[in-house]
């Protein structure tokens, strides 16, 4: 358990390095139980807290998960590869496919919570939409679950004067989703901007996504523009960072 500069690293990080290498080498496969606190205490001559911190590192990295009363196991969940550019192509939603289908392949992404309603726009949303403070918007809130695990919570805000009375305000927007319906309304999105940041979750976000303590989230805010530059949607997405790989493929 030595490496260049290793003596300067806390013992729990050195133990985590060894366990991580073992997982990456296939010594522990998906679903396998990792050495427990007692095992690590005996093997490395460390205190329980040190052993616990070492296992916590792997949990926070998304490589392992704790099962109450059973121990810590190599995470069996296969991360989603989010294709940030291809998923928004007009040929996808314009042909009736969901933008999410670009990420999941043959795996089924389930929306297990949907809430749609008209409300007053938060100031930050009104500012991006270019509408007066206090204006009405339609908000679509959805939680997405893959392989039984919540992976994403998203809220879309759309101007009420654009979507009121349309299928966008229904629980099921139909083939192609919101963007296909906006196109039918004469407000087709032709340009998108995404802002990405990593942060720690709020208590509500951690509960919604069933996150382990210390797991960060990825926040993606997407803005959809029409050809004349009008913003017709602001979508705030909160992703479990351990469940996603963000991929952007484009020409030079």
C-alpha cells in the first residue's frame, strides 16, 4: 500500500486506493461484497473510523453502495452515457422519439413521478424567459428511474402564453415530447444552450434521488430558443453524478 507520495496521504485514502484498484481489476465484480470494517481493521491495523472512511470514499465515488445490515457492495448499476448533442437533434424528437432514448439504448427509463401545473415564474426563470417578474408559466416536474434507481429529476418551465391549452400541459405530451408539441404550436426549438455545474444536493434532492451521504449531483440547465431567438423552455435537471457519464461528440 505504498506509492510515490503515499506516506503523505491519509491512511483511509491509501486503503481506498487499494480497494478501487481491486474493483477496476475485476477482483471484485458488480454485486460483490467488499471487505467490511472489521476486515480492513485487521488487514491494515487501523481504527474503525479509518476503515469506515475508506469505504465511504468508494461510496461517494459511486463505485460501491451500502446495504443495511449486509455490508458494502460493488455497485452493479451501469452508468448512463448522456449524449449531450445527439439527443437534441430535431430528427429525433421530430420523428416522435424521446430525447431520453438517445441515452438509454435498450434499457427502460421510467418516469415514476409527474407533476404539471401553472404557477408564477421564479425570478431566475422569468429573467431567462424574458418575461416580466410574476408572469405565469407552466412547470413540468418529472423523476426518472432506471433499473429501479432514481437517476434524474427535471423541471421544465414554459411560457403560459405559448403552451396554455396545448398537450404540453398534459401529463403525457405524446410522441416526440415537449419539443414536438412546441413545433406544432409554431414555436419550434432550433437552438439549445446547456450550462453544467457540479454541487452537493439539497436535502430534498438527496431524498428524491435516494443518494448516499456525500454524493454530489450534476445540475444541467438547458435553454431552448426558437429561430427568432425567443426562449420557449428552461429545463433544470438534477442528475445523480454516479449514474451518468456526460459525452459530447462534435467535429472540429
